[in-house]
C-alpha cells in the first residue's frame, strides 16, 4: 500500500469523527511521525510503498484514533515551545495557550538568575521550556500525581534539563514544606474547568485526559487560585511574580481574587484567539 492509499483509507475510516481540515492535519502528523519524514519528504512520498511493519503500526494508530484517543497520546509525544515532550494519560496534553504563558514569563522576566516553580506541572512542559531558554535559572516543579511526576522527570531526563521535580498537594497543608529558597516566579496552569462544563467537552478530552488536572467543583471553581495565593504568601519573594492560566469565563472573579490578596501590577492577557486566558501579578510590600 502506498502512502497516498493509506492516507485515503485513514480519512475514510475517521471521517465521522473529525472535520476535513482536522483529518488533513491528523493524517499528515501521524504519517510524518511514523515514517520519520519532514514536511518536504512527506509531500514527495505520496506514491512510496509503506512497509508491512509500519502499516501494522498505522492501523493500530487509526483504531485508537477512532476511539477518540488524542493523537498526542497515540504518538506518545508532542512539540511544545521547541521541545519534544512525552505525553501519556497521566497528564494533560500541552496546549498552544500554555506556550503563550511560557512566552509571557520569558518576555516579562529577563533576570540573569532567579528561582521559579511550576505548581501542578503535569508533563513538566512549562518548567522545561523555561529552563531551556533560561539555563541559569533555578527551576522547580510540583504535582500531586505520582504518575505525572514520573512523566515530568522522564521528560527532564530525556531533554537533559535540570528541573527539580517533587510531590506536593496544593490542597493540603504545605506550610511545613521546606524549599531551598523562596521563589521569584510562581507559574501555574491549574485545574479550572467547572464540572458542569464537562457535558460540552469533546470526547478526546473528556474520556482520555486526567480529570484530576482538568476539573474543579462547580461550587468552588477558584479553589486552586486561592491555594496558589496561599503558596505565594509563604514562598514567593517580595517583588516576585505569579503567572497563571485561567478560565476565560471566570477572568473577572479571578482578577478580583488577586486584587483582594493585595497583589499589584495585575494584568489580564488574551490568547491569540482573543480569549482572556492569563493573569500576571506582582507581590509587593505593604
């Protein structure tokens, strides 16, 4: 079977699950990855024969995709801010909006050295991307999930990036936690999706990505932001910054939370789709 024939078969099989544009991109990403082709080679290889071994792998991939499993989990990795990040169901798939959060941190804070911690790190994509661009920074990360911690550590090892990863539950008492230093930057993409929103989510997200990292109670959707502020109260240096990703529909309430906590220089930022998705704030002395 040629690459072109398999691409047509893939689209026939999955046409009920994805739009035409999604299918085109999905087929391209899958085939380039499995056949180890760059974009130019992919265009030139349409009539090339696909080996039986690769065909077997591709058919397994298509079956998994037909069950709404995300492509990033099928392939086991995704690109994030120039890094190849391993993915599995232990952690959320890194998303373009989170690349924007990383970019904001790097553009706003250009100190030669500082200490940064990512709260709820998942794959480790945020601290790893920052460490890759700021090798002189001391970068740490925490998560409550042991499986996510293992994934983040594996990514750090594979990328040869010195990010310290440890277990910590933001919802428990962390006042006795010992860190080597206070942090100049706290960054987080915490759970912020109210459970009621689950009914409108796509099955590739709802049925495969970890609910622990996605959802919060409808009655307390800002729970994790209050815990982030409590963490900052203990471990963020005066004049330090906190950067968080937020739910666009809760942006006003989240901003108010930071105001009420006494933070200054608070900024709300929209993502490239025009959605209010990020907040930066600074802890100042009274």
